[in-house]
């Protein structure tokens, strides 16, 4: 049966009836030796009937039923349709994911307004002292660290080569930490990153109160700092014998507690050239939810360190921001 639509044929002649079907048992029922067509969906209702002449046979007829549905064509159409549907769905999903990613990038790049700087600070090991920093904030980017009434530092032997500004600069200085000139650029980058993630950030500066530590003791201070804060690439030189550290994902209270813990840890471990234990002073400030620039945070931290160096009762001073005063300061700066 080469026809694509005929499903079955019954031939009736003088010698009896004979049935043929494309697939056995699909369209012909056998009642004894007599074939009869089935009825069902997709099968023609009225069989095709035709009398034929066959030599030696009388009253020979042929009945045939055929399929009203071309299943092969239907399957091909369904397959092609499914392929098109899946392709459209894939394009739609890709476009949706692309839109979501673009929206996320746009949201991260937008500056989120948050409260910001005033000026009470808290200080020292377990003691809290109110310090007025209004004048320091008003000075703006031109602020420089004040002259401190500290005894003149003694010259101490240096066990390694002195740092020369003409030294070829790479990622780290010869002391194994970041160059001081890289501090502001890296701080600016971290402030933008923390603002996009709505994280806090603490800036810490430290320096010995009485005299220079000497190069060996200072390198030991660097090593202890890197081990304690675990962020060597966030530690920078700050003057000849000072350190500046950027600590992301930490608020001011946490930074103050960590600074106290660090100071206690190194107090007996590092000695001054004179043999006395170190008297490390620490100044801190934080982003505190502000859209603050790097130079502003550096000014605040320098002022906090200056207060700590001057105050013999308080070795750690934290610059605490006040949202209302900072907004007023920013507004006045924009008007000016």
C-alpha cells in the first residue's frame, strides 16, 4: 500500500472477503473470517466503494477507508512550531536577563543620598570625651595637620635605606605597604564601592606619640598591622613613621573597638629606640552613611589623630559624624 492516506481495504468476491490494512488491528475488525471496518476519529465515515472486473470472479467489489488527517504532515508542522516557540522564548529570556543586569548596574552607579558629618568625637581607652571639630570641618580641603606641641623627636639610627621620593614606585613601597601618594586614589575608589553596596568604611591613622620608632620597630608595626587587620593592600605610609589604613565593611564603633584591641596587643611587643614601650596614638573617622569624598575623610582622620597626639589621657580619638551639620556644611559649600 503505497498510498499515504488509505488505511485499509476489503475486497469481496465469489470466493469470499479479504481484508488488508496498513497497520494490523487499526481499522479492521474480524468477525470470524469476515472483515469489517472500524469507526473512529480520523477515519473516513463512508468507505470508498467500487465494483471491479476480475477474470474468473463475479460481483467483485473493493471498499477502502482512508485517513482524514495527514499525521506525518501534522507532526512536521508541530515540530517546526515548537522550534519557533522555543526560539522566541529563549530570546525573551535573554532580553529579560539583559534588562535586569542593566538596571542593577544603573542602580549601583546612582549615588544614594544618606545622612552624613558633624563633629563630636569619642576618645580613648574606655573614656569618652566630647571634642568640638566644627572649625576643622569648616576649613575644608585646604586643612593641614596642625603644629603639635610634642617634644622634639630624637634622631634614631635607621637599619635600612631611607625612603627617597625618587624611588621607582610600584604597587608597594620598599617597606611592603602602599605608597602615601596612592592613599587618596584608593580611598576614593573604596568609598564609591561601599556607597554602591551601602556598606560603611573606617579610615584609621596611627603614629607613635613620643619619638620615631626606628626603621626596625616601624617595620614590625607594619607587620603586626597587616596580620591584625588582614588587609596589607589597604595599608599606606603616612609620613615618615605613620600608617594609614582603609578598613571596609566596618563602622566607627567597630573600628574603635578594633583599634583598642590592636593597641593593647602591640603595647608590649614593640619598643622605642630608648627601650620604652610604644605609645601609639590612633585617629579614626568613617563614611557613616555619607556621600563623603576622600579628601574630607582624610581631613577628619588627621584631625582626630592630632587630638590623640595632644591628649595624654586619650590615645584613641574617633571623629563622629553628625548628619545635620554635614548637610549644612555641604549646602554652604555649594552656595559658595
